[in-house]
């Protein structure tokens, strides 16, 4: 029997600890990564490093994933969307001997792609639809935290605009307005004034800016402190913390402007000291694991806790995400020295280790966004100045909103890389300090150009200030 069939048999029957041993003796795997962003490019790139991986299919992927070693893009209807129909993914896995599925974005998780894969006896890494409600519904998440004594901001939920505005008038500003459902990381408004808060309510509840996602809003107390991203792998029982990170949500330098999906990130986050780390595990992550297990829905997959750390070093949950963060994934995976494939395999077997191996150097990623982002995005602009893949060990350009041009004018008959979304690239550098990583990333970013390109030059400023203190 061919070696890869032996691996396939172990995966479909029990997927126990034997898989990890088999990976180490040369059995080749086929992996499907679902998603099209920078997170998925980073996941595919990291998995491709494993010598026991044969093929990585990315659905639908981007120009960057199409160029990576061992990787190829595939178009599967509903794979990267909020469609409840997951049969194209199931059929592809069955027809292509897929040994492991890694789901990147939140939409397919919320609509039950993990449930569908499990029903078809396909090994897929991520939370079930029940658990993914932590991201899919702000109301569910806030009620869950309240019931399980997880520290978070005081809140109220509303579907009526007048009632919401009345509550805002009572509470005052600054105040936070959140669309209840999925809004691609942009359904959060930090209102500095009552007028801004009222306008946000009008946008969400009256003008339907976010569609069904904004048909209900959650209004939260404004928390003060320093933000951090705390991401774990969870196998239903065991917790493996990833390297800590911090992202920058605001569009403009100095952490000003509208919220975005993220304009850059760095790892580690100095604000997460060992004491804070221990508090997060005890007060946030472990209660999620325990409560989901008690509810009969053990949490498996990545869990992202967006935190506010106050002056006393106490963490408060701003939001939960049911997947790896983007752009945090890029600097975190630049630092990962363990095999991501092994870690997912151990997670699927219910045998996650307590820690992974990390490069001690920090990493920092700068997002290059298209014209008009986050309100609008530009597509079809030719991107110039992209470095060759992996020309530097310490700098990597991860693609997100990119595609290939179909133009007949492409130089030497090679298709040009063009913009295809809001966040286009994430230039990520590994260096001896956050400051050095920032400068290395800026040097590469500055050589990249396309019409309307925008990026922040101050990513990492909190950590750099600590370095210089």
C-alpha cells in the first residue's frame, strides 16, 4: 500500500498520535487551506516548509499563494464565503485525498464548515458553528462572557435606533458601537462624541450599512489601556498559546482614523508580561474551554482574544475571534519554528503540546492597503516593486488582496500582479528588535507601489517606545 494511503487511513479512522510519528518518517500529505487573505498565505507558506507535505491547495487563494512552492489555488464555490452549502469543499477533499483542512476566515466557520467536514469524516481544524458564535454574534459573546465571569466591558444590545441613542445619551462618550454580526473587522466604531455615536447607530440600524450583521448592535463601555492579541490553539481540552502580538486597527498613524481589519502587527507584545499571560489563561482562555466543554461543544481550533490591558495589568476582552488574526498571523508565523502541520495534527488528535518553539527575535508586519480603504477598495491596479519570493530570510511579503492580470500587455507574457481588495499586502520582517524590524519592513514597503497605495509608518510604536525608554 502506498505510504500516503497509510496516512489517509490513519486520518479517517482515528487520527491518533500515530500521525505525528508517521509524518516524521516520510509520509506525504495533501492539505487544503481555505481563504484568500494574508493569513492564508502565511498559513500555506508555513505548512509548505514541512518536508512531509506534498501538496497545499488554497481555496481560492491569491497571487502570492499561487507562486508559493508546493501550493496551488483552487476555486471551490462557497469555500471562502458565508454560504451554508459546503458540499464543493467536501467533494474536493474526497476526490483529492486531502488529509487535513485548515480553515482561515471566519465566515465558513460560522456557517458550519467544520461540522460538515466532520460529518463526512474529513479532518478539519477549526471550531464548530456553535463555538464560532463567539465571533459570529457579539450578543452571544457578551452573554457568554457574562455567564462565565470573563472580564469584559459593560454593554447593552439594541435593535431599535431610538432606544440605542437614548442609552448613548445616558452613558456619554467616548463609547463603542459594534455591529452584532460579521463585518470583516470593520463593524466597530469608537465614537469620541455623542454625535459620532448617533451617526454610527444611524449607519447600522437605520441605513443598514453592514446588512444583516448590523441589524442588531452592541453598545459597550469604552475601555482604556493598551491592546494586545492573545491567540491559542485548543483541542477541546489542551491549550497551546501562540506568541503574543499587537495589531493596529486604526487606518492612520498615531492610531487615528476609522477602524479597519488591521493595518499592521508585531510579535511579541511587551505589554503581555508573564503575569498578564497567566491572568489571560486563567481568566479568559480556560473559562472558554471549560464552558464550551460543559455545554457539550468542545472548542477546537484557533481562538483569538482581543484584549485591553489596563494599568493594573488586568485583561478585559474586547472581542473573540474564532480563527487566527489577520495581520497578526504574519509576524507570528514568521517567528514559529515548530511545524504548523505537526501542531494541527496533534490538535486534531487531542494531544496539543503546552508550548511551541519560537524564534526569539521579534517580527513586524506592515499592511499596504488600496485606495479608499477601509470605506472602499480599488481593484485592478498594477503592483510594481514586489521582491522575488523568499529572496531574504528575514523579510517576507505576504499577499492578501492580489490577483493576476489578464492583460495582453504584460511584460514577457508574464501576468502582472494587481490589486484585488482592501488590504493588499503585508510586508513582514524579522529582526533583533521591533525598531529594526520596522525599518526592515519599511525599506521593502517603500519600494512597492500601485495607484493609491497607503500604509502606516508607525506600526509597532508602542513597543518601540518601550525599547527606547
